[in-house]
C-alpha cells in the first residue's frame, strides 16, 4: 500500500476548509444582497436592534443590504413575508397561529422574552381586574393578535361576549378621553402618553393571570430557509449583534431615530421606551433571541385552549436551529483530516468536550435565570411569601369559587405599627429581620387552605377560606397578633393592626373587600394609638 506525501494531505485540508470558513469572505467580495424587512409598526425604539445592525455595519459585513419597511394598518408582517414582498419580518403570537394553520413560517429568534402587550384602564373607572371589564367598552385587536387577552379571560372564567369589544383605533387618546374603559397597549409606549396627560391608569397584564407569550419574534419563510440557509444564518447573527449593541447604547440609537428616521416622539418618550423594554428582553439574564421549545408548546396549547387551533398540531420545522446539521458534519470532516495530519485527536476531543461542558452550563444558567425571573415576579424575595401579583389573582379566583359554593371568605389586611421607628432606630437590616419574623409568624398560624402574602413594605394580606362564623376569623387574627408580638432579635418586638372584610357580607367584589379591609385596618390602628379598646 502506498501512502500519500504529507504535502498532498495538506492540499486536501486546504480544499476542505473553505466551505466552512470562507463563505463569509466570499459574500463580502460579491455585490450586497438586498433584503426587505417588514417592521410591525412605525419607526420607534421597539425595533432598535435592526437600526443598530444597519448603523454598525453588521448586515454589510454579512453581505446584506437591509431595507426596513414601516408597518401600517392592513399591512401585516406575516402576509408581507408570505407573498414575498419581504424576506424577513417581526411578529407577535400571530406568527405561531398562522404556522398552526399550515403557513410555511419559521421563528428565528424571540427578541422579547415577555410580551409588552397589556390592557390599560383609567384609574377612575373602578377597574382592578379582568372581571371589572364585564359590560364595559374595551378596544382590542383581532382575536389572533390578542390571543393572550382572550386566554386571560378564559382563565378567569370570563365570557368574552360579556365584554363590549371594539376594534382598536390605535389612538390611546380614546382611553384618555373616556370613550372606552380599557385599551390594548404596549408597556413600552402608551403609559408614557397617559403620564404626560396626567391621566391615572391601571395596568392589567396577562402575565399576572398565567399567560406569558414571546413577543417581537424575528421570522422568515420555509422557502427562504431552504433556498438560502447561509443567508438566514447570517441575517440572524447580524440581528442579534445589533440587539446587543442597542441594549448597551440606547442614547446613541435614540439619536439615530430622531436624526435619521425623523421619529416624531420626543427624546424623553424614546428613553421611556428603552427603559421599559429592558425587563422584557432581559439581556443580562438570557441570551437575546433565546427560544425554549417548551414555551412555544405552551403558547400553541393556549391557541388550542381558546379554540383557535387543532389539538393535533405539530411544531416540527417551526423553531429555527442556529446550529444546522450541515455545519456539524463539516466540522467532523475537519476533525478527521486534522487528526490524520498532526495526530491531535486527543487535543481536539478535549476542546470539543470543553465546548460541550460550557454549552451545558450555559443552558443550565439560562434555565435557572428563567426560573429566577418567574420566582421574582410572583414571590417576595425577602420573606419568600407570595407577593401582590400572586395574591390578588388568587383572591379573585377564590371569590368565584366561594360564589359558586355559597361559602364565606375573609380578607385580612395586616399593617405593622411603628415599623418606621424600628428602621430609623436600628437600621434596615433589623427592619428586614422584623419582616421575616412577621412572615413566619403569620404562616405558623394560618391553615393549609389559607393564603398569606407580603403586599409591599410592612403590609401583609391573608385570605381565610371556608369560614363558617365571624368568631373563627377573630380567633385567627387574635392569634396572629399574639405571635407577631413575640420578641425577635433579642428583646425587640413589633405589633400589628389588622382589618378584616368578610365575603359576602362586606362586598362581593375584590375591590370592595380590599377597601373595607383597608379601612378597618386603619380604624384599628387609630384606635390603638388613642388607647381605645
């Protein structure tokens, strides 16, 4: 058997390597490929990553000349891609809906990990929860675009037909003028207008009611992916780079929007938008563009739940894999050739093992970050108790159950007496110890069927279920006060004032019970200060 000279092996390596590393250089030397990208709406900071990728030359480095097209009523990103007027676009949950209906669409990256889509209601309209929208005028988009709201209604046992739903006018001024009770909005935009108009408002967020969708999703068509896989990869890579730059340089992108794109919004409005986006994108916790298949399945199941999709759906081919199989195959070829030439099989294996471990660690960190974000949203970080976001929806659900079963509930508001003096005298560390002591004291008294939460500051809430006599409530609240008053941190002690509202005697709606309990608590606190029994 004759062996090839080493120079022949080297030539073979040089012939195999260019398909892996030379494609980008080749694209740079060719004429730029024109790419049409459809935005969801008018130019604003919401799309900052795409402007950044253009301004920093990231698209040009990939051989792409990207043209951005503004959105408008009747011009949907999904339709623009399907008919071929745009190769790439950005959409919300309607992207998944159309895919479930058989449209050849591919999700490339989820820019917003949490949707900014919320309902805004005037504070003076007496609306605190979705239940208060029954019989009221509410502006929404179509059922596909606003599937998260319809799912929220379903989760809360609300028939959407009982709400007077109007087509959105895209003008938040209709809410400010009182023409409607609630208006479909973005946390990143409309709240600023209401603040400037000094209109007090309430936010009803679907995420507080178990509906948490991806938003602002970069996508393309199956045809584009099949015919131009390298271009898809390049466009996604440059876009993610652009979003990282935008998150790190918001002021610079605001200048671009004002000077180049002539955005009519003020600098302050754009800065508000940038600040509001950061907790939705979570660039410091989760890799920008990250998509969890389980989360997509949950969203698809939501469409099935509201009757907008068939339960026998498939997401195969919908979620883009940024590490396509052909690259893995080429890498294996390269490893084999290099191992034959220099005998570095062991070194390559160790390098690949290190990469695998790093990837596994990154995945674990991402999962941990997602769990931490979810925990912070619904639990108090100091005491470990549920917070207001968990407590109020739970109370609403229990009120519905109690109404159906003809049962009584008791809503208790607990406020610590002279808590500010503890903070001012002994410092916030001791104040925190007092709050933890109170949380443990309350939890030790209530039953498994009850729920306690820290509502904020030194305020706590307790929901007592299955109440038969008012005397039961008095016994439990007396015991709570006694346990709270026990010394902590040496001989320090703290007392509490408690106000109680009983359902249905004191009201049959959440806001009425909250108001009654709050008033009773302040009356008890005033009585204690005056020395009255």
